[in-house]
């Protein structure tokens, strides 16, 4: 278990969640749930929430986000609860952040900054670490903020929040730019190595099934159940950062590679999407995408929209992409009405699969659906292989369904049922093109 789970919590945070009163209630989402999520984000980096404050904003004050009266309320709460840091569950402009810090004489972090901190604490791989640091530096470039020793200590002086005072930060801008350019170069190198690794994996001839979804939806829990693994799964936002791939066998005997990856969140900082594009892009090439949804969330539909938006940014069109299936998770714990709705919906739509990753309910159906989708996307092809190429023949026997073989003088004509992923892999590995392709009815 990562060490941050055991670190003693010593720092406290006041969470301020702004409610924009001129936004129609329907579009606002559930404020209690948004507040819960904000606290979850703070707890994800070991901050102890000492007080939650929901404030209304009628009109955005450009210099401070909040109007004067609201700022006084927040200030009063700061004096009463004496938090080490104030988290504003919204994006602050650098000016707003600076002004609020001045007025409150307190450290302030906005939603983006906090998410970047969490990612910084979670990054494990070389590529992940560089991606996060890049995103943090891009964010920091425009910001002059107070030192925040907590994270600096925890992360061995790497925190982007900690560090020099204002005037020095000005000087450091040049250094930051230099660091960014170095990191970019390093990232290219690391990615080249990974590309090589990916090419090697592509030769592993299994279709890839990718798990995506809002953070905390249960992706890792499901991944562990399906693959008998022990990936870190926890009631913790952004428990997973780096992608994990594992091979598994479906009931039919078909083998696939399942991938678990970083979760999404509303207002995922653009810096992070950019930085993680290469990682997230892997989803784009998956043979099948399972969108895991948390049925216990009140903001269930809003979260789906967030996922749709982020996928769109990645170039995946949710509504028209037939690789996407909705796996509705935690049906052991959702409300009765929600449960009924889901079961009803699933009856009429094969692309909706209710499951519980914890109790195992619905998992069998899910596996069948994966199997059936992958086989639907198979077609019958015939290849002519020289009799001498026993390797190619063996490969087809292992990875496709061999329907018929016909030995000729010096070629072996073989008819197989094969999915697109395997077809591509086969044709990448061996120098044969199919004859008489015919689509399966
Ligand atoms: N009741 C219930 N809880 C579940 C289920 N699946 C997952 N959970 C819980 O939900 C929490 C989050 O699970 P994870 O598997 O870490 O979620 P994740 O989607 O991987 O989250 P990130 O990696 O943070 O994006 C954990 O506390 C799980 O025990 C389920 O089917 N039912
Ligand atoms: Mg996870």
C-alpha cells in the first residue's frame, strides 16, 4: 500500500463550495454531492476537512470571485476554524487567488491546483511523473502564491505550491520555462521507449478492452475482480493514475487484455488532459470500451456528461461509437428506484450492463457481452498459407476460430472466424492477405 495512506493527517482545510444562483437549478447539479466531492479531493491528499462552507454567488466579482459580503463570511470561518489551507471548489484566476490570499492572509488552493496536487502525489511511472510536473509548471507559470510547506515536505520539495516568495518567483519564471522545455524533451524520450513497448504488446494478439469512467466509479475494483489482480482500489479520488494492462480469459476461452486507467472528473484541468493525452489516447485504440458508472451518485447523469465531454476531447464520439458499453456499477448499493430504472433500461438496451464489482452480481452477463461483442466483430476470412509455414497456421489455431482447412499442392487454404484486432495482428506478423473476405451475417 502506498505510504501516503499511513501518513498522519496534520493539516486542515476549509472547503468553500460556490453555488452560482443565476444558473438554473437543473444545470447546477447536486450541491451536496459537489461538496462531498470537494472534500474527497482534499482528503485524497491527506487534508483534514475542518469545516465546509457553501456560499452563493449571484454575480462573479472579477477580482475576487466572491462579493464583499461573502468574503467576510469566509474570513469569519477562517478566523474561527484556523485552517492551514482554504480550498475553493472552483477555478480561480491568478489574480483572484492572489487577492483572496492577501485579504484572508491564508493559503488558498483552487480546484485545479488541488487536482494537480493529487496527481503529483499519485504519479508512479516515469512518464506519469513528467506529465504531472509539466501540467503543474504550466499552471504555476501564471501564479505567484505563498509557500505551502505541507506538500513541499511530503513530496520532498517537489511541490509546485511551495517554494519561493513572490519576487523570487518572478526571477524563477525563466527557470520554469527552461524546466518545461527540458521535461518536454525527456517526455519524448520516455514515450519513444513506451512506443517500442506498445509495439511489442500489439504483437500480443488479443483484443484490448478498456475501462473508463468517473473517478471512484469502481474501475479498479472491477479490474481486480475480472483479472484476479490486486490493483490499488480505494474510496479515494484518483486512486489510479497510471494505466495497468492485464491479460484475462473470457468464458469462451477468448483472451483479451483489460486496461484500467485514470478516472475522469468534472472540470478536469486542461493542463492535465493535455499532459495525459498520450496515456488517455490508448483508450482510443481499444477494441471495446466499458464506461463504468457509479449508480449510487446523485449526480449520476451529470457525471456521464462529464465523461462524454472528456471523451470528446480525446476524439471519441460517445453516442455514435459502437465500441462503448455502459456498465452500471454498485447496483448492490444504489437506491431502490434507481435500481428499478437501471434494470428496466438494461432490458431494452444491450449496451447497458448492470453489475456490482463488489458482490459479483451481473459479472457473468458482462463477460458474455464482451465475448459476444468481440465475436460479432469477427468476420470469416480465408488465407492461403504455404505448407511450410507451420507458425502462421499455429497462430491462427491459437487466436481465431478455424472453420475449415483444405490442403493443396503446396498451400494450405484455411477459413477462419477472426476479429479485426486479431486480423490486424496476424497480418502484421505474417505476410499474408485474406482471400474472398466475406462479412458474417
Ligand atoms: N458498494 C459498492 N462499492 C463499490 C463497488 N465497486 C467499487 N466500489 C467501491 O468504490 C470505491 C472506489 O473504487 P475504485 O475501484 O478504487 O474506483 P476507481 O474507478 O478505480 O477510482 P479511481 O482510480 O480513483 O478513478 C471503493 O471504495 C470500492 O470499494 C460496488 O459494486 N459496490
Ligand atoms: Mg482506480
